[in-house]
């Protein structure tokens, strides 16, 4: 069954005057904790076959942490994975990708709140707390996404 990992970026720096939100980077603590969480995720057997990230710096840096843990896998930036993206639009795109997916594929999306919470609710009708560097695991079964588990960052870091 195809899996979808929905990951929120790690701890980012506070906004600075004149700085664009999209330019906010992970903090030193964010890098450390996110690297540890991504190693834990891979250690649980979740190894992505393809990744997609928001164009925001903190999401791209979170993807770097995941690729460091999992090894290289194809990755691309998607403009619709921003904090106020549209879940219905992303759902349509995902369904299109599933038409060509193998059952062994593990897709990962790295994004932000409130988008991820809205997307999870749109895909599964579930409300979950989406903490920084957490991972929500969904499985594609019989034409629908099924909620599998919510992995909090403290669980992933062990």
C-alpha cells in the first residue's frame, strides 16, 4: 500500500523585522531536533521514495534532515504546500500521482501549519495535533486515505 508521510518543518527562527516568512530558517536547536526526529522516522522503517517540500526555507531545511537520514531520493519543491495552501487542490494532485504509484511507494510532503492540519482533516476527516517535526502517516487503500498513526517528535527522537 502506498504511504504518505506528512511532516511539519522543525523549529524555526522567530520573524525578524523586514524578513519574509518564507526566509525563516531552522534554529540550531531546530536542526538538531529535526535531524534526530528524521533519523527516528527512518529507523521505524519509513524510507521515502519521493519527496515534496514547500518552497519556504525551513521546510527545505527539514527535507535536508530527512535526506541525510534516509539517503538521497527524488525531491521537488511545490508551491501549493505553503502555510495557507488549498487542501482540495493538493488532494487532486495526490490522486493523479497515485495513478502511477507503486504499492511500495512512500511519498513525503514537508509543509506548515495550518495547511497540514487542514490537509489531514480533508483526506481523513481526523483532527490531529501537528507539532514541529512530527509525522502523520497515511495509507492509500481502496481509493481513500486511511489514517495510520501520528508520530510526535519526542517519539521519533526516542
